[in-house]
C-alpha cells in the first residue's frame, strides 16, 4: 500500500502543459501503475477527461464495477458523493481518489445530515412518526444521509430503480420522506397516482419545513426542497419550443427535471434509460434530450444517423463535475505513480456500515423487483 507523503508533482506545474502533453502524462502514469489503478469516468464528465477512463457509467454503476476489479486505487472522475459511494462499496483494501476536492454536487449539498436529523425530530414531535414513515434518499446524497436511512429502516434509490422501490415502500409504509431531490420524488410519486396535494415540500430553513402539522400528517410523500442545478434549468416552454422548431421530434428527459417538463415529455428515465432509448431508436429519428450537455453531445457524435438536440438552448453543464480537468487527473495520477496518494476520500466505519445497510436493502429489493 502506498502511504500519503509529500506531493511529487504540484498542480501548478501542470497548468502550463498543452492538452497533448497532459494526455501523455496521464497515459504514462496509467502504464506505470498498470492494473493497480482504475479510472472511473461519469457520463457527465468532460470529453478530455473521460477519454482516459477505464470504465464509464452512472455513479452507482461505476462504484459497483470498480469494486469488482482487482485495482488497489480507484480514481473517480465524478463528484464527492460518488467517491464516497465507491469507498462504501469498494473492497477494504481499495483506496479512492477524487482528482479535485472542489468537485461537489449542489443537490447533495442541499441536504445536510444535521438538517435531516432535525427534520426527523420535528416529525416525531408532531406525531408523524407514530405511523410508519420510510426515509428514502437518492444516490446523490452524502454518506451520512445514506447511513441515516440505513439506521431508520430506509433505503437508497437510483433514478433507475426508484419505481420498484416506491412500489414496495408505498405498500408497506404509511408515507415516505424523500430527499434530497424533490423532482425525482414528485415524478415517481405521480407515476403511482399520488395527487400533488398529497405531496408536501420540506424546506429545511423553516419550522416544520414550511408546512402545518396537519399537512404533514395528511401527506403521502414529504419531499425535501432540493434539486439538480442542471436538470432544473429545463423548462416546459423548452418542450413547446423544440416541438415547434423540429416537427416530429421526441422529447426524452431525466426524471430530475421538473414535474411540468416530465409531464410534457414523450419519455423520461435514468441516464442509462436515455442512452438505451437512443441506441435502439431507428435511423432518422429526432430527439430532444433533457440532461447534461456532455452526454447529449456524446450521443449526437455516436449516432450521426439520428437527429439529436439538447432540449434547452443554453448550456446545461454540470459545473462542479467540470472542475475535474485533465490537469487534476494528471496531477493525481502522476503523484500516485510516484507513490503518493492525494485527495483520498474515506468514510468512517460506522457511517459505512449503516450506509451499506441501506444500499444492501436497495439491492435485495430491486433484485426481486427489477426496475425499468
């Protein structure tokens, strides 16, 4: 195992290198490290970084795939909560590196463990927890919140398996407390016919989340006031506009988009669902896709026989993930090749244990009831 030591390469030394020189640095380090390292590239990652990835995919998918390798080091080109998940799901001997510690997730940051625990306490004080309430957190959340769900009979969900998990929990529990993305929760609840008036939004900056005690007792879904800064930029008028400009276009969006956008779309689903839908679409078909711009551009390049548009006219980019540039990856890899571990992400054993309980609950339930 490598020990943390003084950095061999400084990040500022790499800022002056050209893209070609940086690529050479990264590939040279990969060759030197061999199978001891695996580089993960999220679907939303920029092209000049993802080109160096050994594995590409969604956050949970990547963490699982990395855990199945023999690599000692996982370099995660994604954001902080993803690297935490890789440490939770990885082998005890595997160490996780995030090339830029500033690569966070605005959605995950909208729900802190202190806020969630305070909300749970308030729900208990007004008797809501006297009924069966299941806490469910989206994968895009901190390890501490995943652990909170693990301790309280809750579960983690992904955009791919939210539907089967909702189906199970709606039958077994009186209500669900879903965080941190209100839109995924609302859109999934709507698919089960839950009326909007039975869904309340919890604002962590207000007493009782800005609701009355009766509203919370009557609600079927309590939704955290959080959202994705990328998918939240798509508006329902974007759908109207693209349909007018591109006759025959099909609108395909991620369920992190607002309820209004999802209702106006033709299809909605996870990133993997979006990719598979485009893969299986006939040549000449027209698509307007509501998700992160790097993925949309990559799909357009991959399928030139199909007409693919970004749903919104402006740049819908995951700015925090974009912080991981070739310079950051080269810096992390060059140091690792010299025996220095930088930016290691670790989750303490107690948090890891309870977070794993929520993840294992998700796996056991969705293996029985596979999602779309």
